């Protein structure tokens, strides 16, 4: 009786939670450029230094850096492609302030530490560059607080010895001398010019000033974006319509709903109670996928939908393999409980092997791919993990609960006729 009550409670609570949250989850899913449109920018790339040439490597690296910037700035799965020998096209969705994105995407964000070489007048600008962007650790800027709880920006350097040498040399200058200062510039904007008091050998520099927390965060993010290998000039920009129009999207969703209903009915008609359990766990699987999309901020695109559908197919296969193994065990003459346990055990390795190998393939695609390929791989990896939880472990828990609760007493309920059962 306790098993039956537990089973009913789990099913009722799960259905209630899914019915309550599903409408909001569906409305909150982020859609990609191909589903809801966005805007695109075409950039002309030129070398940072006069006389330098654009190489295929520098153009590709600039495209990669541009894609990372779009991700940091809140773009929804940006699409970045190189064209010809000196152009980069960026397509991005889910951005509310296009002008701000344009500004932040192409700004050089060149961080330099400068000093005075002693040959210029005291009023002149700092003219000797001591450290450049390549001297700082990637994503090494972070927010810290001073003794008065004021925000400041801490920066890690790659080479502690180089920074120690610079600060030691400046600290040896006379007190009060402008040559003793180490100015910190972001592009050509002076952030601060503190006087070096002593040699700094910890490999960390701190930018202080009267910054608000938002200002400090903006400086940190700008520094972490890093400098682009090439200078970008915007040639034109335009709004982009969805590849899959609203009508086509509605038709796709309708076709998916019809196909899902057909699959559920097939599972129930062929496998009876196990099919009913499998259908329920499939619905739970879809709900959990939507839940993860919402909390992880995953952007759903056409490749993502393809991976989602593929995941549903794998989930159906997992249930069919398990149910068929149970039917085979029943036909061999075993009791219902023994057949369920044996079927679950025998099918477990087969199903897990398929899921693990597919997960490895998806992980390689995510690691080596870019853009829509990574989106497909990410959704597929999430698919596999959720499918293992719902369509392997949760499905078997529910079926075993029904068997041990004496709800399933005849083989016919599991889709096996009495005439098909052989004596042990």
C-alpha cells in the first residue's frame, strides 16, 4: 500500500508542477536569430599597424574574439563568419541596445601601463609603454574592495618578474618625481597614475579611483574583452528576418505535437502499462529540458531544435529497448517481478553505451565546432543527461513500484500473451 501511495503522490505532484510551470517556461525560452530575427553587421578589417598585412590567421582570430565579445555582451548564439580576405560578418539576436553592442564589439580595449622616460616636461603625457595587453592574464581583471569598501579593479599579469623589474626601477626614482608614477591607460584614456612606492613582485596590479560599482564592472569587462588582432570598420548593418517565419514555426510546433501524440499512443498500445509509464517519463523529459533551457539561458535555434528532436528519439529508443527485454524475459517463463528486474538489468548497459558514445561525440563537436554546431552539440549533451535521468532511472523506478505494489499481476498488462510464455 505504501508503494502505491508513494507512486500516486510522485505522479500527481509531478503533473501538478509541470502543468503550473510549463506555460511560463515556454514563453521564456530564448529564441535564436533563425527563429526570431535580429541584426547583422559587416566589418572591414585592417591591420593595427601601418604597413602590416592581414593574414588568414589574424582574420580568423579576430572573428573568434568578436564571437566571444558577442557572447559576453548577451548575444544569443552569435553567428560570425569570415568573407574574402578582409571582411567579417556578424549576426546576432536577443540584443536590446544595438548601438551599445556596436560600440563594445569593435573597441580595441588596449590596456597599457606607461611611464615617463625623463626626457619630456613634467606636464607632458606618459610616453613610455612598460606593459601591453599581451602581458596581462586572459580574463585576469576582477573586482576587489579597498579598506573603505570602495570598488577597485585587480589585474593579474602573466610575467611576475617583468612587473617586478618595472616597479623596482620606478621605485628607485626620487620621491615626488613624475618618473616614479606608473600610469594605467585603457586605449588613450587615463584610468589612474599611482606613484610606485616599492617593488611589486606578486604579479598583481590594482586600478584605484572614485569608481562606482557599475563603473568598475564596466572597466573590468572591457579589459577582459581584450584587444582585437585587427581594426574593424563597420561597412553596413541591417535587420535580419527570421529564417523560419512565425507561420513556419507554428506549423513546425504543430507537427511536433502531432508526432509526439502518435508516439505516445504507439507506446501505450504496444507495451500497455510500461508504455504508459514511458509516455509519462517522456513528458517529464520534455518539461525538464524546458526547465534547463530557462535556468541556463540556453538559446534555442534550428540546430537546437534538431538536437532536441534527436534526443526525444533516443529517449523513445531507450524505453523500447527496455520494454522489449522485459517482454522477452516474460516469454521465457519468469515471474513478472523477475522479468522486470532482469529486463532492466540486461538493457541498462546497451542503453547507457548508446548514450555515453553519443555524449562523447557531442562533446567533441562542442569543443571543436563553432556557432550553430556548438549549439547543436550543447542541446544534444543536455538531452542525453536528462534522458538518462528520466527515461532510464525514473521510468524504471515507477515501473518497479507498480510491480512491487501488486498493481501489475498478469503478463498481458505488460504486452505479453499467455500463449507466448514458455515453461522454464
